C-alpha cells in the first residue's frame, strides 16, 4: 500500500507538468512495457514458487541464475527483431524512435526487477522487498521531476520515461551481479525445460489480465488519440484508490480461507466473513464515488476535469473485481487454475471487442463503461462454474446480492446528485459513519471467528 500510494501521490505532480497527451504516452508506455516483459521473458518468474520447493541451497541459486539467462537470451532475440524493424514499429505505436528504443530497455529492466521482487516475496524477505520497492518508486519520481524541469518543454515526456528507467537499470545491474555470485549457471537443459513447462502457460493468463485492466489505454491511443488516453489513465489511477484496500483485504483473506475451508464445520464462518468484507468494501466504494469529483479537481489541473464522469464506472468495476477474488480463491483451493485462465481470457476478449465498438464514438467514456461491464462479465463468468463446483465453501451468488443491489442504488443516487456537491458530501459522511458503526458491530463475529480458527488449528 505504501509503494502503490507513492504512485497515487505523484500523479497530481505529473499532471501539472505534463499535458493530457503526454500523460497518455507515459501510460501506454507502461502498458507496452508490461506486455513486452511478460512475453519476451517467457514469464520465468512464474516457476520460482515451485523451484523453491524442488531445489535447495546452492542448486536453487544456480537455477535462478540459469533462468535469468534464459530470459536474457529471449530478450536479445526479441529485442533484435524489434530494433531491426524500429521504423515501422515506432510509427505503429505512435512513439518517437528514442521512446521505442527506451521501451525495449524498460521491458528488460522491469522484468529483472519484478523477478527480484517475486523472489523476495517467496523467500519471505519482506523488509528487503519493501525497501527496494520504495527506493525505486521514490527515486523514479525524483529523477523524473528533475529531468522534466531541466529538459525543454517538448521533451517533458522523455524526461518522465527516462526517470522511470534509470533507477531500474541501477538495481538490475546490482541484483544480477549479486545473483551470479551466489550461483552461476548459464545453461542447463534441465533448468530451462523446468522453467518453460511451468512458466509459458502462465503467459496467457497474465496477458489476459493485462488486456482486461489496461488494454483500453492502448486502444484509446490508437482510436481516439493521446489526449483521450491521458484523461482516462489519470481517472483510472484515481479510481483505483480503493484497490489498495482490496489488496490488503485479500492478503489477509487467502491464508485464512485456506485454513478454514479444510473443515466442513467452518463453512458458515467463511460465508459470514465474505459477507462482512463485501459490505465493508461496497460502502468504501460508494463513499469514494460520492466525494470523488472534488478530490479529482484538487489533484489535477482543469485540462483533466472532463474525466470526472467516468470515475463512477471505474470504481463500480472495482467492486465486481473484488468479489470475483472470492471465487478465484475457491478455484485455487480446488486446483482448478485452468478455470481462472479460461474465465479471464473470455472476459478480456469481450473487453477488447466492446472497446473497439464504443471507443471510436464515445472515447474515454466508452472505455470506462466497458471497463465496468468487463468486470461484471468476469463476475458472472466466475459464478457459472462456481455453482457446479464441489468445493462447497458456501459462497454463492446470493452471498453478494444485497451489496450488488446496494451498489446499483448508490450509483443511481449519485447520478441524480452529481451536480449537488454539498448533498453528495453529506451522503459521503453518512456512509463513513455507517462504515464505522458496521465495523464495530462486527467485532463479536470477528472474535468468534478467531476462536473458531484457533480450534481448527
């Protein structure tokens, strides 16, 4: 939450330094970086959790070095093809040649950094993870700000992108030197085969998630222009604020859920906890929606304000994404990960199709509506196989129905009151009071569940 919060705090700084068109370029650059690092690297970090169990000590470190080299070889091959066709690729992406070259470098160093972060998480090195993440994020903001200030105004976007890459280059070089000292191995048929078999299938799920959450930015850039992409990107950054809480909730929910579901008598407790978390997050989403227009105006210059109407759709979509995570946990427990892949891919395809139909006519408003609709589709797609699943954790469509209806009603009220700031903030305050009351009223349930969990353990 601390690291994600830095990105949110820095957003109003850069909206005052960059035009909406420039902001759109930086946003699509980040999306292309994510896509390229996923494909070019073969997503080898996806094999680390299994390797940690199968290889120990020095052999594990040799495995890590070996698959880093595998990804490096793939980057050299794909990067050479990319740079060999730089002219038409840069025109296709709508970037200058400098930005296109920087994109390849950004994809590689971002891959190594993410690989390093995943390794730290799986090894339980929380402090190193937090420090490295925080330092890279903070230095990126500082360096970008300095470069934007000293470079000519027409090169502001170059300064922002270069400022994000420089810290990653430094930490990539440092990490690779340390890792290769721990255990050097350039090539091993066994290690490369192990990594490919585990990682390559995960590429498709990862790409589907990227398409589901970020493809609208790329489509806006090509179908409506950088200005529309910039407006949408900033609004989406603001609309994702509740996702910080979502991440915190599910970091706690998943281990608790996996412990509790092992015994049938815990099913009512699982359902009660799911209902409580759903209600809490629904109220948080509604509270955010009612006060979001004024927050948006405070955090951005007037040139961005046309994006205010799409905040409701983005935030509502966040709630539906939240409740899908309950079903995702259920499939993981039942070892039916293929369902997660199928569902995500289908939702991503529908997202792309609807964006292609609506963006040319409605611009970023069409993209925002499609974003919300895609998460509704994702929820329904999870709900259908979940009804046939034999896990029997008690979580059904009825579990979240009251909160879905509450969200719809709340959005309707917001739409009617969108031009009445004082009344909206009054509603927001009442929602905050209700949130506090609801939380404290649930304390007996929480204590009871804690006792039940101790019994099961």
